[in-house]
């Protein structure tokens, strides 16, 4: 049998780190495809090895030499004003084609189908800053997954009710991240951020898994939030293919923790500043010349009675039942006695690792009172403590719940200085689908601005503090 001809898309993306590829440098489409070797070692190199090169973890102890987000020479407006919905002149009442076909079986319309060779490079400052943020996320996941394997022994994983195959799967997910980091680096070129040093909060395997649930949700939702706004459709196309893997990682970690793996019908997208505000809290130090981001660092919103997935009764949480006070810090796992659901085998009660569990008592419920405190702006944060939290909003008056397709406001009841409460709303996305479920993004706002999944970024000037909530 003749050898198979392999067409390797990554070869088109293997941009030299020295400079991005310009349109004129892209070779013309050959009349006859080249035969590329398919044996091992013929593919483009990854930017990192399977094992992270970072060997130390912990908080930053130096002094920042630069502070604040990256700034442009000018800013067009303090806020983006709302404008009427644009007129749409296409409406199809009977499902019949209304325009000539571009070629057989290809209806009229669509973008990027004119025969031009795709250019897999960022096309604007918005693209660059968005993909660079995504690369910061890929780097931390690469280090994070490896750290859980390196920090905790095989026996630690077994004691947590997981298998050595589960541990191996986590290590493989780190290898996936090395591919994602390479892809994003190639699309950015020579200014692509490198891997940094990180400061993680967990002390047990289950806390490590819990933290991963938060971080994979933040990374996935952060990417969904900017994908449809990118100027480069080619970049968006490849990011979708990588993000499909991030979604599967999220599901695996939920199964590791004994949670229902996919309790929602839709996954929300969030603005880049929300993503960066949460992610940056766990990056302690980067090389001095690392590309800086332009996104806002929003003060943290702390949930004092966060539901604890390690408890038989997850709502019976003590004040601050977390391992720390950062936004994505996991719940404590060393729950004593029969109150620890890992030690239980009862159907509806156990939270041991499983494909799925039907829990008798949910993590949270509509009408539950949620207790908050929140940070004042002006705190150093992020790589080298070189970013500063900020807000342009007035006094907080509402809690914005972002979950699935919905942006829901509930009133904030102030009980003291930077302290208050609200309740979990009961609304649904569609009949039978509670809007508030899984990992939910919460923001304190000074107004109940009308926003939708596509324009959620417009609420940023009104956000006072940002947090995460376990629902379900």
C-alpha cells in the first residue's frame, strides 16, 4: 500500500518566534499538495515540554517596577453608549434559498469563503490582548495540572477516592495545554507571554480538583466571551477547537469531585477584564519584559457562606469555609466524621469520584441568602504585584448573576462597610432549566444595566467587585 499523504495544519501555524508572518510571506496554494512526512518527530515543535519548566511556587516577594494595565495613547470614551439594534435585511420565511450559490452545495453568504488563503494571526490590538490573555490561561493550566501530579503522591490520590489512571489523565491534560500554549504563541508572534510562576491555594487532592473546576470554568468562559468579537475569524476558528478540549477538562474535574458533570444547558461567556481579574490573583511573578495586558483588575467579591461540595449538607458552611480569601480559592476538604460526603456510600449523599451522582441535597437553591464582603480598589495584584485593582462605579446597589444565557440582577442589601447580602434568584433560562447553576459569575454593580451575552462588556464601568459562586 502506498504511504498516506498527511496534511498538517500546524505546519502553517509554526510561526518563527522572531517575527509574525505577513500576508505576503504566506506561500500560494500549491497546485499539488506537498507530501509531508508522517513519522514521529516531523510535526512542529511545542513551545514547552510536557513537564513544566517552573520549579517553584508561591507569592511574589519583590517590588513592582511597573504598575497598572497597559494603556493606549488615547481612549475614545469613558463608556460605550447603547445604540439601536442594526437593521437586518435578511429574513427567510419559507426556508428557500434567496441568493445564487457560490459553488455547488454552498449557499450564498458566509465569511472567509472567497478562496483566499487564511492568515492565522491576530489582526488588531483587541485580538492581540484577548489571545495574550488566553495564553496566560493556558500557561497556568499547564503548570497547575502538572503541580497536582508532582505535589501529591499516588497514595494521596488513592486516599481521595481517585485512581492512578485519574492521576495519569490529569497529567495528560497538562500535555494538552502545552499544545494550546504553542498554538496561541504562534498566532501572537515574538511578543507572546512566556510561562510564569504561580501561587496556588490548595493543600489536598480534593482542594486541587475543586480549584481546577474554578480555573477551567474561568478560562473557558473567558474565551467564549471574546471569540465572536475577534477581528480575525481564522484565529477564532482555531480557538474554538482548543476550547472544546477545555470544556471536557471541566467536566472531568467535576466528575473527580463527585459533582454532576454537566448540569447546565449553556456555558456563559464573560468579559476579558473579568477573566483577568480572577486569573491574575494566582500569577505571582513573570519575567520583567513579559507583555502586559490592558484589561482591568476588578476588586474581589468574597462569599462568606460558599457552598462546600465536600459536605453531606453543602449549605451548612461555616463563615469563610475556604482555604483562603482569593476569588477562586477552593472549599476546605478536611470535613470531620459523617459530615464528610467522601466517607459516605449512601446514594444521594456520597460525593466520591463518579461518572455522575444524583444528590439528594443540592449545593444551593433559589432563595438562599448569600453573604458578601468585598475589597476596596487600589490593591496590588497579579504578576510581580504590578497591576492595581480599580473600579469606576458608584456605590453598589445590585448583584449581577451571569450564568448560562442569562444576566440576572438581585438587590444588594448593605449591612456594613463593604458588607451585604442578597438571595439566589429563582429564574429559568427556558422552562425546566434553572438559570443559576454550576459555577456562576457574580458582580456587584451600581445599576441594573440591561446587557445580553453579546454585549456583557458594557457593564464593566458599573462593576464594583467580582466573585464566583458554586450553585446547583
